[in-house]
C-alpha cells in the first residue's frame, strides 16, 4: 500500500524483454533504497512493482503482460522520468490517501492552464472509471494523490501546486500526455457492497435496478 506522496522522480534506465513480457531497470534519483529488501513493493508512476534486484541507486522489477496492457508502462522508453514511492510503513504519515498501486485505466491530459502559481489540469478518464470520480474526492494520477476539483462526465479537473509540479512528472506534462489512474478504493468497495448477494452473480457496474433494490431511487 502507498499514500500517493511522491518521494522522488527517477527514470527508466533499461528495458529487457523476458519471455513475452519485460524487466525494467529503474534509476531512483534521490530516492534512498537503504532500507529496502528484495521483494519489497515500489510504486512506479502509480504501478506497484516488486523489486527483484537492488543496487545503491537502482532497482529492477518484472512487469507482466497484464500490467503492460493496463498502464502507460507499455510505452515506456529508456530515459523516461517516473514518479517513485516506497510502500508505506506503520509509522508513515498518511499525507495523501490509501493507494494500492493497482492501476484502473489510462487517462489523458486534455487541458492545461495557469491558475496563479499553480497549474489547472483537465483529464479525460476512460468511460468505465467515470462513476468512481467525485468532486472533492481523491484520485491517484501517475502515483500522485490528488483532490478532484470538478467533474463533468468522464472529464475531471485537478489543481497542481508548485511543489508538486517541481517534485513530480506532472511538471512537464502537456496536452495529450497519458497518465495512470487509480480510483479511490472506497468507491470500488461501495459499489461491490451495494450489490449485496447479487455480487456472486455475473454482472458488472451500477445499474438502475441495483439502485432501486438498494433503496437509492424509487
């Protein structure tokens, strides 16, 4: 588990094909790996990866085809900057929100404009994720815990303050830039709980019938 508070910006140092998927070598920049061990989880642009090799300033992780198909790591290239966060510990300050590192889909920057010293970004989420995004709710973008300012259909806006612009990859993101999105875990669990006993049946999403049966509409 993670908090969505980025500790450093690293970079993809090498990509090695491995039997149909790949292994990444990631330079960690200013991030210290002194207290890391093999098998530890490290979030890379919001993707939870397992360290299979550790150096002083790098680690290697295997990336499955499932992860490649669902995240922007499928288009990773050597030299690409990435946001890094170590897994939280019992003593970690929870400055963001609970983040699993399991990416739900890929979004895209559709608008960027200055707002004082901050930058306002508008993103387009996949239609299937729109129901999980709420005004003033939390969302994880490339591993960064952010507050949703506004929502309109599958479009949502966030405000990025100067510190976050400086310390994450969003500082150089432009219109068209693709990002990994992870919806708030609470929204996902709420949807599943609302299904009640029907959760054991083969169905997906929130339907009008589900809302009626749960007493939300009449």
